[in-house]
C-alpha cells in the first residue's frame, strides 16, 4: 500500500532580501486510494505542498516519505526515477504539447518510459476511451475545447498507471459543465482503478467531490480532513 507522509515540512522562498514562508511546518499523510482536496485561499501554500508531495521540489526543512523511504535524502535523479513511474500531474493550464495530437500527447510519457509499440497503442486507446475522447484522438489541442484538453491531460497523467495523481486547480479554467465532467472522470477513475488523487482547488463545486478536505491557511494545515490515520 502506497503512503505519502509529509513530516514537519517548511518551505521558504528567498528572492533578494525578501523571504516568503510558503509552508510553516506541515504534517500530512496521504493513503492509497484517497480522493483528497487541498483547499485554502490564494497564497496559502497549496501549490507548494503539491510540489513537495510530487517530489518536484524539496522542503527547506522536514521530510517527505514515500512508502517509508525518505525522498529528501535522494538526489535529483533518484527523485525523478521515483516520480516517473508512480506520480502523474495535471495542471491548471492543461500543459499539452500544442503541435501533438491528443493521441500523441497521451503517448509521450509511454515513449519516454520505453514501452513497446503494440502495448503503447493499446494503452493510449484505452486511456482516450476512459476519458471519452476516442473520437478526438487526432485533434490537436487548439482543435479541442478546454474541457476536452483537460481530459487529454487526465489521460496522459494516467497513461503510466501511476499510484498517485496530483492536480493543481484542474478546473480553474473550465466552465461549470466542463469542470463537472473532468471531476466526474477523475472520481470514476479513482473508484475503478484505486489511483490516489490529490487536487488543489478553491472552487466549492470541486471541493464537494472530495472524500477528504485538507485546509491550508498561511502555510499551515488548519483542518486535516478525516481519513489520515497518523
Ligand atoms: P497557493 O497555491 O495556495 O496559491 P503557493 O503555494 O503558490 O500558494 O504560494 C504560497 C506562497 O509562497 C505565496 O506567498 C507565494 O507568493 C510564495 N511562492 C510560491 N512559489 C514561490 C517561488 N517560486 N518564489 C517565491 N515565492 C513563491
Ligand atoms: Mg496554487
């Protein structure tokens, strides 16, 4: 069972003489299969915390344990290796490659992981089907709606069969209907595959999908939801 444990993590950014304490001692346990929202006002530290959980960034002090392994003791390459097979990302602005089709965008992480062509093709088609976009496989991002683009991003994040998906404000640039579709797909995939989802949001329409709500304020967790056993 996958468990991520953030222990007494701080993250301070320094630009010139100005120090910003983005996180001030955060403890958080994420268990396998959670569907958890990180909420809090803009600037409260949601993105910073997601980046620590996703091993894209390192805490200034404190630790991040993945399955009992202290990721803060790994070097950059070792962290990238740990991340590559286990964690998928979804971003606010979709972050698709504009010159590639939906199919090719979903295929890219599989190419990078060296998956064989026949298996790759089957996997890409399965993922596009899972997000309801089989009929848009050969469209480029600019030929898709925002909601469709984000569904491609969901398919891309899931293609490597990660154990955890981290989504930063996944619906912030979508209208209500498209936001709902994206959340419903993420919820369905969470139930069907057991993949852990952690998403940052301040949209009440999105928060209501969460099984657990973790609230941040000024770089600290002020409410820790219910699911953590720690
Ligand atoms: P949220 O995602 O909740 O809006 P962030 O985690 O992005 O909050 O930011 C928390 C605080 O850290 C903010 O005050 C922000 O300005 C600051 N911050 C975030 N990233 C950086 C950075 N790379 N350099 C300097 N300050 C940063
Ligand atoms: Mg943010």
